[in-house]
């Protein structure tokens, strides 16, 4: 894919966001578009950057580190994939936000490394809102207690919730899950837990982000819609 295609794709995504915002009577400024750049080469990410993108999402630690070194430093990197505790130390001071915290042990490791580096780390709690066995994330029933436990840790701040909705042909089928995540966020707000806010709902991807916007998403994660189909490295070369 060349630069013109990425530019055109971004324009199409922006037009769709604008339409969704108008329907939902929301300001475009309330939505952050995260360009999901996992498996994409540096050149394509640079093209998207040149078109105005500043928020990029990665799934793998090593891939994020390689791109962090090679690309402009004003990029806001989002760790959106499953994060192993032994890799936290490598990215904790390089990411804008970690979307995929789903256990107290992971949060404790993030807190420990943040204290070591004298930084504060913003996180989202990943919720398996559809209770899919193949997905990571904490169950809806366990979210509040997990957040209470995390809220007392130093140098880590819960900023909201994230979910990966099921893959569906009809995006309307995911509306119920986006509604559930938004309701869960409201319930957590009403708990008035110190050091916790619910400003961010990271939900909606290429196939369903207009529906997510209509149900309160503030971060949407779009990969295929911007960069085209995902490209995988040869076996043995994956990060």
C-alpha cells in the first residue's frame, strides 16, 4: 500500500467518525483515533504520521520497542495487546497508555517499574465483556474489586476501561457489549474510588467503531481500515 492509499483510507475513516459523532451528538474532539500499527512496517507508520496520526497501537513489546526507536518521539504509543509481567520493564517509560491490564499481578509489576523509574503510568482495565473463552480480560463481575486493589498502588492510575468485542459480520451485534462497558464505567464512577477515573472507554475497531462511538467510546482502535489487511512475518520471525 502506498502513501496515497493510507491518506485516502484515513480520510474515509475520519469521514465515518464525523458521521458517527453527528448522529450521536458528540464532538469529534471527544474521540481519539488509535492507528493499530501491529505488523505494519516503519514506512507505512511514517506515512500515517505524515498524514497527522499521532496515536499508534501495538500488540508486541519487541515490535513496539523497534518502532519507538525508529519513529518520531512525539508519537503516543498504546500497548493494546496482552502484556507479560517480565516485559513490563522494557516499555513502561515508553508508552502513553497500557490498555490491557487484567490482573493485580500485572498492575503490581507496572507499579513497581514505574516507582523504579520515577514515573506515573496510565492504564486501562481490559474487560472480557462478552465472556469469550479465547479472549484476555477480567470478567465484569470482578472489575470493581480489581480496580479497588489497583487504586492503592503507587505511580499507576486507572483511566478507564478497554474491551475487544467479538468478531461479527453485523456490527450492530456488538452494540450490547459496548452498552455494557459504558454502564460498567458509570457504575465504577459511582463507587468514588480514589485515584480512579473513567474518562476513557477504549472500544470499537475497524468493523464496528461507528457503533462504539454511538455508545460512548472515547478511544477507537482502527488497523485494517487505515493500513489494509494485516501482514504477518515469516514463521520464526514474529515478535
